[in-house]
C-alpha cells in the first residue's frame, strides 16, 4: 500500500476516534454541569469584578463588592455540589491524558500519563472555597484576582477534559488573554501544590 495513503488513513482514523471521544466527554460533563448555574455565576462574577474595580465612588464600589460576596458564596457552594456529583462517574471515563497531543483513548493504553478528573475537580472546589473564604486576608482587589485565577484554572481543566491540553490553553489565551503558567502562578499556593502533584510535578 502507498505510504501516503496509509498515513492518510491512519490520520483520518485518529481524527474520527478523537472526535468521538471528545463528543462523549462534552456530553458527560454537560450532563452534570446542566444541573447548576456555575457558568452563569462565573460570568456574573467576572463582570462584577470589572465593575467594582472601575467604580470611582467608594460607596457605590462597596455596594458592588457586597453584592459580589453573595455570588462568590453561591458559586463556591454550587461547584462543591457539582464536584460531589461528578465523583459518581466511572473511573475509566474520568481519566484525562497528559500527553501533549490528543490521541484517542490514550488515557487507557497509557494510564501512567493521565490524571483523574474527579480528583482535579476536588482540588478546584477546595481552591475556590479557600479563595472565597479569603483565609490570607487579602484586599478585595487581590481576592478577586486570586479567585479569578482559581476559576480560570478550573475552566482550563474542564476544556482539557473535553478536548486536549493544547486546546484548553489556547482557549484560555483567547478568552482571558492569560497564559496557563500565569494562571497557575496566581492561584493559592495550596491549589498550585495539589494541582502540580496530581499532574506528576
């Protein structure tokens, strides 16, 4: 068989299998997220932070921060419940490949080069909760910055689960103009340590 034709057939097969697995993952994640308003709350929080930081009237700015506190608590509570729900997902379906290229079912034939999405979501839930509680006593501005980083990292993991690490990083740059390394450097130290340990350093 012609080498070019063989390569084309293999590439086509990989593409089809990748697309199939990615569709399955999108449906799986959406089936759990659909029970919550996490994405809407994230959007409201991001817009609210920009509004608060841009508000020149101190009294009005304080009112905005107070309203955002309720949104932060709702988001943290909903994400914690979503994470608990997702633990019911079968272990084989929760594996995510850490290979640089998206290869179909790589998490199954190279399990050592993968992580458990359920564990990743637990790390994100704890990180979001820590940032909302503001254990370090950060200013409202710095708290908003840290919580935003926690949310962006969580969003990156969800895109990674559905597609690939490369696509997740590209989406992070396109949507938030922030590279993955900067987001990781901006989350709480506990999140960064747990996340790095999950990915094998």
